[in-house]
C-alpha cells in the first residue's frame, strides 16, 4: 500500500515537473514577437526561436505578427467640396514595428487605424471637387498615409500604403457623367471629321494648283519650242533663199546668163497671164499688155542694174 502511494506521488511529481518544463519553454514562430509580463508588468519581448519563462510568474500577454498586414477599410459616404455624395472604400497596409507600443499604446490599434483612416479620408475628399477625386487618387492615398503614419508611431505601427479601391458617385451623377463623356467623344469625332474634310480640300486644292502649274509649264515650253522651231525654219528659209539668189546671180554673170534670164521671165509672164482667168473673175491687166517685148526689156534692165 505504501509502495502504491509512493508510485502515485512520484508519478504526480513527474507530471508536475514535465508541465513546468513545458511551461518554461516558449517557441516563438518566425516573424512574430511575444510580449512577456512578470507579475502583471511588462518584462521583455521574446524574439523568434526558443525562449524561457518562469511558470506562474511570467505570462505571454500579447502575441504580434511582424508581417505586412492588409486591412480592409469599410466603405463610407464622403461629401465633396461641391456637395456631392461619394461612396469610398479602400484597403490599408500596415506592419507592427514596436510590439511593446502595439501592446500598451492603444487598446485596439487596428480599430484606431481604421477609424483614423476613415476620418482622414472624409477630410481630404471634403476639400476636393468631384472631378478632382477621380484624377488625384495618388494624392489622396499619399495624404492618408502621411496622416496615419504620424499618429501610428505611438501605437507601434508603421503604415505602409493606402489604396482606394472604389469611388462610386450617386446614380444621377453617373448618368450625367456618362452623358458628358458621350458628348465629349461626339465632339471629338466631329472635330476629327471636319479636320479630315479640311485636309482633303487642302489636298485637292494643292493637287489642282500643282496640275495647273504643270499644264502651264507644259504650254509655255510647247510655245517656246514652237517659236524656236519657227525661228529656225525662217532662218533656214532665209539661208536657202540667200543661197538660191547667189546661185542665180552667178548664173546671170556667166556668158548667156542674160538670155537665159530673159527667157525664164518671159515664160513666167506667159504662165502668170494664162492663170489669171482660172483663179478669179476680176482681171487687172496692165495698160501696155500688148507690148510684151517692152515689159521684158524693163525687167532685163532691172536685172542689169542689180548686176
């Protein structure tokens, strides 16, 4: 009986010692920090790995993750500078940098960050008109991060960034914005069409002007070529006439040339007189037409004087 009691007592002691050993060792995961309190007062922070605590004296009061944490900020209605309601929601990214402050700086730093981000967002949007809120998302995001980061220092939290997920104006505003966008696109289309027509007319006018210039240049060149051709023809005719007259003069100067010239003139006179009745109804007859020898003598005297 005594041996059984001793065995039970020994077993209880072994169990108690095992529990003490288990309670003494604290295994902290990677990217985590545990806050240890001793008799209700902050004592130290356990880093990742194995740590030792005194059972029943030390207590793991808070466990913090040191990873980047996304926090969904609830949607809220904001009033813009031009008194337009705007439904806004976003997401906040933060990280615990000081586990002690995160434990004792605020009773709930997540709720504090959420509420502060919402109030800051309402304040920033209240200073902007509706159109600017869509254009300056980056400005809104950076302003919220600046305001939160300054306040979150006392909470042991680092605010990394804030992103607006959605900006939803009322349905009436959406319809008017859509109508404005449609009108703007139609205006741009009309402007583009008119520019196209204007450019087309400019191209046609330019083409016609260049064609007219080309035609006038062609006409001018043709006239120049024709005039040059006529001049060359006149020169050649004159040269040929000069040569012919030279040959005639030489022939007359030869022995018997005067007789030959007289005969040729007589033949021409007879031929010309014979053609008068064929070429017209009106005849102009010299007064001394019967004196052919006198006419020939007059012509020969001219030739002799020329010689």
